[in-house]
C-alpha cells in the first residue's frame, strides 16, 4: 500500500465522539480513532467508569476526555453536542456503541425490560443521530464539510439467533435507520454505516455464552475463535476516515466468517 493510501486512514485534527466508549468494544474503537490522531470524547452514564476509561486511553497516548451523558435522553445529547463543539471546535465522527442485552425467553419479556433495552439500544441511536445530525447537516450546508456516523450493529440483526430477542429487534432497527440516513444525507457528504461485530466476548453478552453456546459459535466460525476487541480497529478506521470516503449505507461485518457458514 502506498504512503498516500495509508495517509487516508489518518484523522489528525478531527474530533470523534464515542458513545458507549466505556465498554470493551467501544473502548477499543476509541483507542483506534485516537491512534489515528483524532481527539476523542468518550461518553457514558457512569462517571467513575468513564474517567477510568479515558485515563487508560490517555496512558496509551490518546488525546481523550470523558463526558457523562445518558444517550437515551434527548436534552442531555443536545447539551453534549454543544459542549463538545464549545471545547473542541468541531465534531467529525460519531460512534453509537451503547448497548445492553438480555437472555429472557420471549414470552417472559416484561414491559420494564422491553422499554429499557429499546431505550438504550434503539432510541438512543435515533436521538443521537438526530442531535448530532443537526450539527452535521448545518455544517455541511454552510461549509461543505462532511462527517462519519458509525452505528454499532450486531450479527443478530442479520440472522435469527436464539435467546436475544429484544436485543436482536433493536439492532435490526439500527441497521435499517443507518441505511435510511445514508440515503438522506449522502449528498451532504455525511456518511452513515453499521459496523457489525460477530462474537466478541464483552459485558453485555457473557450471560449468553454458556459452554454449549460457545461450542456452537466456534463450530460455526471458519476462523475457529472469538474476536478480540482490537480486531475492530481496522474496520473502525476505514469507516471513520477518508480511506472510506465512498462507503456509506453499508454493513461492514467483522465476524471471522460466521455469516459465510450455512451447514
């Protein structure tokens, strides 16, 4: 690869907001963006966890700050946009990576669980795309500067997987929303894509990973193992940077070949 091609992956002087950056996968996505030169704002609800995550990324050499925010709250998201623009002068990349899961059997899912998971996994992405989108659209119309939105999807949004009913439903909605926004904002240079992790052990799916399920997943994955969080770095940088400037409305799957398997 030429030096010029590699330069396309750089994010120098850009600002990336990573909602859910306090988690395992979101944290490593933030690290990848920071490593490419972006200034990072890690966003989460837990201030202690968030400050710890930001401190760890700074130890790795990143320019990283933490901003507390409940991404399901529109007013807090609007304040977050204003705060980041005020302190950093711009926003160029938005990662929507907050998510929760549950193993409740379908007929036992109650209203509290349904509303909680829908609020965090689905409505937070809708509201985030709206509030950050207002800024992105206004800037694009005024100055012709585009942006990249990366919504974190799921393998369960593409094929039916047992025991994650509400999670799968909300992630499927995120995939659909992303494609619609790619159509809506493409002419403004605002790209919207879904990064689709396969099976990466993280906080939200450990309850699902019983020994029997682990055996089944590994047997269905051509590379024969789970993913490691740092293996999302390449896909994250491609979607965020000018290297992927002609990529929008796509589902970029990072799953060790899981979706290539049938029988």
